[in-house]
C-alpha cells in the first residue's frame, strides 16, 4: 500500500448526505448544530428523518439547537469498527439531552469525564470533506 493510500485509509470517510440530512451536514460545516422539529407535535428529533417518529407527521422545520445539554448515557468503545478509528480507541460516545429539546449521540471528550447529568457543550471537528459534532464538559 502506498503512503498516500495509508493516509486515506486512516481518515474517517465523509458521510453521504441525502435530502433529509443535507441541512444537518451543512450546519455542521458552519459549526452550527441543526435539528428537525415536528410541525405537528413540536418535538425535536435526531437523526434527521422524513417524518416524526412520535406522531408520524411529515411537516418539519429546521431549528438550531441550544448551546448545551446533559449526558443521558454513554458507552466507551475499546475496539475500532473501522481502521480509520483504530488509533483513537478507547473513545466515549455519549447520548446527550439537548437544552430546548432533542437527544443526539456524539463523541465525549474527555471520555473519562462521563457521568449521567454531566453538562456538556458541542464543539466541532473538521475532517477532510466533512465536520463532526462532539461534546465537551462545560
């Protein structure tokens, strides 16, 4: 394998946005966290999807998430699910209840800080061709 191919293999692949997720990835590129909000019941949801999982309505709006939230649960990953993440294990994924509504998953840094109720804020990590939302303690 060439040195260039090894570098490419070590990078996480860029996601492929679709009609339902394009706004989310565009927001991350601007370092903004955007969520769908149901036009019928008003609940926020993640990940983006064509209709509300709570009431089934298709009406939706895009809203910017508040700048913080609290850890609901977490898991520490000890085995990389693809080679691009092998050098990063262990890392912690947290489910975060966002202020203003909605719940999402993202990496928690540092992972050893994880505990239920921990107050966190999003931060953004720019990769080649895409941006990732992660969380840090306040």
